[in-house]
C-alpha cells in the first residue's frame, strides 16, 4: 500500500515543534479526560504515566522536578500555543477548545513517545511540502524537487517559478531540510548525486498527519 499525500499537512508546523517532547503530549492527553487540574495534580498524573511507561519508581524528588518542569517550561509553551489555559497566579490548568487545541489532540492521537524526531522533522512547512512532493510524484533530483516545492509555496505551476527562487529553495533543501528529513528516516537523499527518494515505509504518524483524507492506495 502506498500513502497518498496530495497536499501539505494542515497541522501547524510550529505546533508540531511545541508538541515534539512526549511530556507535552502526555499533558494534552491527561486534560482530554479532565477539564481542569491544579499544577500539582497534573504533575502527579503525568509523572505516573511516565513512570508506568518506563517502569520506574515515583519519588518525591521526581515529583518536585516534574512540577518545576511543568510550571516553568511545558505549561507556558502550551499556553502560548493556544493548546491549554495556564493560570500562573492560581496554579490551575484548563483545557481549551479552539483550533490549536483540536490540532494538538489530533497530533497526540497520531503519535507516541517515539515520534519526537518525526514531529521535529515535520515542524516546517517547506519540509512538509517536500515530503508530499516526493511521496506523491516519486524520486527526483534536487533541482526538480526544489521547483516543485517552490510551486506549492507560490501556488503556481512549476514552470512558472523564477530560476532564482528555485535556486534559493534548492539551497535550503540541500543544506537544511533534506538532512533533517533524512535524519528522521522520512526521505533518502544522496548529497553527491543530489537525488531525493522516498522511504519504503513512512511512520504511522506521518500517514495520519500528512494524508488529509487518511487514505491509502495500492
């Protein structure tokens, strides 16, 4: 079965970056079942999940470190991204229901703890567009990949992309985006031959997040 990816993902790349750490996705998951919690209760729930997954013992020191991580790093980041509401003065955390919160739940449902590298690799619109192009259209050289990506970004035909614009995209793909996707095993790229090839089996998270209809074809 081959994955169909006709358009880049509608999931905000910046939100993928925010939710790349597994702990933040655990926070979203906990708040799906409980609308509001104190930071202490939330820390206890998330720590219990992590301890169960890692088969470790929950200690007072780990509780303190978990709570500190949540209030100083994870909750402010999720609040700023619109995923949840964090009241620093009262120490309460509440679920939200807006677009960012819905997208966050979609990301959480499609991923697991091992998908951090995948989310970080997809946390850029250009990388999403590149992956979509290669998966849907097949292997190609760097020049053709750059022109296709530039065409998506400009919403025009590939032939209408100015040469200097295509060159700029090719440079960024070669030095930044293709190495990132390659490190996450989402694409194969030969920097000597400058040929881009899709991998045989994309992670299920990519299938769920980048296929708008969630469809597959033979």
